[in-house]
C-alpha cells in the first residue's frame, strides 16, 4: 500500500501534486518511513515549503537534488538514496515531474518539443533505470508476495490528455500537442516496462490525477491538490498485479487509451 510503503521517492516534490503527496504521506503512519522528496533546485524560493516541512520531520523527509533531465544528476541522486535505504531498497517511485507546453503543432518549435520529450519521457526513463536496482531489492527483501505499492512499484503520473481515443472530443479545448504526444509516449514506456520488469515483481501503473488546481492545472481546474492526492494514494493502496500496465484515474476508474 502507498500508505504502508516504507521508502518512497517522488520527483517534482517542491510544489503542486508532488508536495501535496509528501504532506499526505507524512500523515500516514509507517514505522521507519523515508520519503525522498526530489526537486531540481532545493535552495530556490519555490522549494521553501518543502524545506520547512523537511526541517519538521528530520530523518523522515530527505530532500534530494534531482533534475530528471540530467543523467549525471540522476545517477548522483540514486547513489545518495541507495546509501540511505540499504538492503530495504525503495518500495515506491512516483514519476511526477513534468512540463506542459500548450501549443499546437504550428505554434510549437523543435526546442519545446525536445524539452517536453526530455522531461516527460526521458526523465521518467532515466529515473526508473537508475532506481530500479533499489526497487528490485525491495521486491526481494520485503517478504511479500504478488505486486503492490508496499512491495515495489513505479507510478507514472499521466493525464487524460494522453488518451489518443478522446482527442477528437478534447482537442479544440486543450490542444497542448507537445504535452499530449509526450505523455502518450510515457504511457507506452510504462506498459513496456510493466512487461519487462514483471519477473522482478515491480508493478508499473499510470495514474491520471484529475484536472487539479496547481500551477500547471490553473485555478480553473475541477479539484484541489488535496482531493487529487487523497484519491491517488487510495488507488495506490488498492493496486495488485491485475493493475500492472493499467491506466487509471485518481478514483481508480480505467482511463481510455
Ligand atoms: P506543477 O507544474 O504544479 O509542478 C510540476 C513539478 O515538476 C514542479 O515541482 C517542477 O519543478 C517539476 N519539474 C518540472 N521539470 C522538472 C525536471 N526536469 N526535473 C525535476 N523536476 C521537474 O504540476 P502539477 O503538480 O500539476 O503536476 C504534477 C503531475 O501531474 C505532472 O506529471 C502533470 O503532467 C500531471 N497532471 C497534472 C494535471 C493538473 O491538472 N494539474 C492534470 C493531469 C496530469 P520546478 O518547481 O523546479 O519547476
């Protein structure tokens, strides 16, 4: 269960849904829990809320510098985390960090497309690759059978905008072509990973958080971060091998591909 996953790592944890996830995990009792709250600039003003939280929970929250697009930085972060978790490994990795570019193809340049690709696909790929040994270690050492977020899991945060089948209904309101293309790519990566690492007992699931009032979602969105994260953590709690490679929303409903 997410609430029972001892060692949890979240990317993009300094604001938005990532920070809310850190806050709600703190409220869920789990002995010896370690939360690796990763952000690309821990000393920036935008990371101050996370730093204050970490000061109140020493030994539980570890703030780790992690720009998901920087291969050397990801390796360095993995070393730091590995030294702390030791033989218990990492139970839950949440690939949450992402960027949204709103343009259509005509208004999108090569650089924006590459940046979206780097953050939304290569980022989760690099992070998953570097942390996978710790996830496999957790799967082995947990003493648990089957698949679950309390044993070893990667949750990739996707979006309804990644659903190819709903583009005709939604495109005129939300074109966001670079975001749609790259999040659809993340969906494919996740399904491939769910098969590649099934033998290791590592669960891979995609979650859509709803349309949420964050910097990315804007104040016009449907729900607040608290409701979205409460829902996603509940869904994480319910995941089993049946959900390996699944795409669900924050209420646990299957999302259209
Ligand atoms: P925000 O824009 O509020 O926060 C994005 C987070 O990602 C920030 O912490 C940001 O860090 C981080 N980030 C971006 N690029 C990188 C990078 N290269 N390395 C490390 N961190 C990075 O977004 P949300 O909290 O709303 O979104 C969280 C997730 O939910 C995303 O995957 C998003 O696609 C998904 N989602 C959100 C929806 C919504 O309505 N809000 C709807 C559907 C999906 P920094 O502060 O340094 O920029």
